[in-house]
């Protein structure tokens, strides 16, 4: 009763409950014999999670809500179910020789000793979690077949209501399905996948992960699991489970190993059922510096100088998935400061950036790129980022903003830097406005890096070497190993084509010169094309010439 009284005092002080609601809880407690805390919960006045958070504040402990937390099954395998049951304790993440655990009683030193011995770690960091959330982990992870493959096999011979749409909705909340979806996401994150594709076919459901820009088959699910798995994904991303005939978009934020992961979910009706794609966005690792993107020193110096201009338009160009957004964010993070007002309009907002006001396109609310850009100009901005210039209206407003003293960043879908200039003119923008407002254009692609664990020297075929400029080169390739899953590549790096508008190029734009003519003049003045930059990085052993050709082939 003493602990209840302390918690109630804290709840009153923080204004979470009032004397009136406390009186109701006291009456309920007398009637049922439950404690005050349980009575508050039963009456719906406060949740167990809120009570747990208040207790954590009182004890000076960290609190964690496990509702959206994904736990690696390899870590759970270290702690038997009976230990979790007995001590109400669950491992959350392990770094080196320390482990962080969720506990309903963080002052239980015996439980901490058990965890320390079982996990062979030196230090145990307790965080307070609610008993219900620990029970949810028990239900969702323990007592169900261990690995993802084991769960899939267990469904092969077992009849299931999941095959029926109505049954799928209920089955989606069953522990095996919850664990299956959770482990699929964890596995994809471990393999550094950017996307998970769940693709219904006539007799099975294919699961593929996009890793370093390439799709790889990961699993084949039994057809009977299709509706349940898709329903489970819809539940966690707040999509309409009953709607299967229209495309839907949703999102969910989960935690895994104490990192926040944003997942964008898209469903699309196809012949054999809804195709679902999950885009995995690591909120911590996204914003890299320009150097980490792969800029060579000379290009980095020139691009950094370009983005520090007071005005003008800077365009980042390339196809979908080429690294445009990451490059834009890196540029904005480089120039962001307390003295500058930076506002963006994006579709969608992929990552949140400190000190930057970010706006989401919302066509239903009348917020398009063009309308949003108009409103942004009334917010006294120094720097504006427009996610994409899609039409003449948005282009005209961006140009006017640049000509009136603002620095504007945006993207276009073109194959190279020079084509962006002619694309704007093709949209209907006057050429003199393009030449006077555009300061520079950066074309971007991503190439796979040679796996550092299995790299070896090699000599590319003569026909490829002929395409490269003569000079010292040390070509490397990956032999294939477990770290790169036999591909020879692990991770990606950017290749770039930076076109800074000179007086000569501005005159060519005014004269309606073609993109090829502009590109020829820019190369003569020292601009490296995407392939030139890629070959240079290949000659330094960062990637392979074959990979550069694959990405830059037109």
C-alpha cells in the first residue's frame, strides 16, 4: 500500500490524476479489494504504462515502452523463458560486455546477477518496463518456434484460418504471426536492407530484401500466410485492413537495439493479392556528412563552396533511389546554423533534421510543392528545400525565390547534370530565367563498394580498361564471403557529376544549346561525368569498373 501511496502522490503532483478521479479509484478499491493503481487502471483513468513511467521518474531510472520495440531473437535465446517468467525481466540490447534489460523491478539484484551470468556480460543496465509489456514479449517471442525459417516451416503442414480474409484479421494478432513479421524486419535490418518486398504469387508469397540497391530473395512464405502477414503489417502501420482493392500508404516507427526505425508502408492490389513494400529508414544513420557520401576532395571543396552561396538554385538530379534525398540532407546539415532559417517542403519527409522546419506535401489540404513554396516565402526563409520540381508552376516560384535573394535546393529526375537545364526549359521556363537563377547541378548515383572482408586485386577485361583514362590504378573485387552474401560487394558509395554554371554555359543556355553541347563544354572545362568519377573510384579500389558501367549505362 505504501508503494501505491507514493505513486499516487507523484500522479497528483504531475497533474496526471485529480482528487476527484482519486476519489473514484478509492471507492473502486474498497468495492473490489484492488490496490489504488489497479483501480485507476480498471476505471480507465490511467494506463499501466503511465504508472510505470511515473515510477521510473521517482526512482531516477530510465523507462521504456516496449509496445513498438523489436527484440533480436538471438539475444532472447540467451535468456530462458523460465527466467523471464520468474523475474519479469527481458534483454533489450547488448553492446560489447554490457547488456540493457527491461525489468518490472530494477532493484532486484538477484535477477541482474542471473542475467549477467547467462549472457556472460560484465555490466547490466536496468530500465523500468511494465509487467504487461514483458508478458507481451513472452507471448510474442517465447513458446513460438525460434528462427524465422522455423516459424515458416511450422506453418507448412498446419491448417490455418489465416487463409481466409476474415480469419486473417484475428490470426494477424496471434503470437506466431507477430513474431514472424517482427523477425522479418529485424533480419532485413541486420542485412542492411533498405526495403522489404512482400510479393503474392499464385502458390506462394515471395519475400525479397533490397540490399545495396539490388533485390535478393529472402524467403518463400506459404500461401496460407498471405492474408495474415499482410494484415499484421497493416495493423502496425495504421492501414485499413478491410480495404484490399485500393493502394494504401502508411507508416510506423519502431525501436530495435535502441535505434528508432521509421518504416514507410505501401500496399498495392495485384492479380494474386496485395503487394506490400516496407521502406526501412534508420533515423540515426541517415544524415551523413558530405565526405561520407563519397565525394573526392576536389569535388567536395567545390560543392561545399557552391552550397554556401547566399542565393541561387542548386539542383540534385538522378533517378529514384540514386541518393538524391540523402545528398540534399547532407548538404542542408552542412550549412545549417542558428543564424539561418531553413524550411523544406517534402513528399514524404524521410528524416527529421534539427534546426530545420520541415513540411509534408498534403494535396487534400491544398499543400502542393507550388502552394507550399509560396507560403514558405512568407516565413522569412534564408534557405528553402523543395523536394522536387515537378511542373512549371513550382519551377517559376523556385526561380523567383532564387532571384530575390534565397538559396533554393531541389531535385529533378534527369540522367545527367546538363539535361536538368534543358528539362527546365522544356517545362516552359524562359531560358534567361534558367541561366540567371541556377547556380549548379549535381548528378548522383550509388555504386556498390567492394567488400572489405574478401577483396582481392584483379585486372578488368581489356574492353573495359580501354574506356578508362590511362594512369596508375589498383583494381579490387570481392571474391564473395558470408559478410557480403557471396556478392563481392558490401555497402554503397556515391559517384557524382558536378556542373557549376560558368558565364560560357549561361550564354549557351540563353542560346538554347543542347544538353550534349553543354556537357561537352563543361567536360572541356574540367567537369568529371558520372562515369569518369566512377572509374576514378574504381581505379582506387573502392568499387569495380563493371559496377560503374552497370549504374551509368544509358
